[in-house]
C-alpha cells in the first residue's frame, strides 16, 4: 500500500487523524506519520488492520465515542 493510499483511507474513508488511528492500530503516532511520509513502508499486518477498519466503520465510530 502506498503512503498516499494509506493516508486517503485514514483521512477520507475513516475520517481519523493520525492521533486517533495510532491507538487503534497499537502504534505510536510517529509510526503512522512515517508510513504516510514514505519514510517506512507500511507492514502487511497494518494494511490488513486498516482494511478491516475500512470495512467496519462502526468499530471506529464506537471507539471514538468512548473517548
């Protein structure tokens, strides 16, 4: 997955900031930023989790409303 694809799913599809996505993925916000800036490639497990979150918006929405 390209950095632009990752960013588009996070921001446009899920409507999340890097700060909101990081705890859902169990990574530091800087890791999200590195993936999106192309400093590091997005690992397969992160792609799979992002695609899962993309399919299940309710999970993301419920998590955000608890905070």
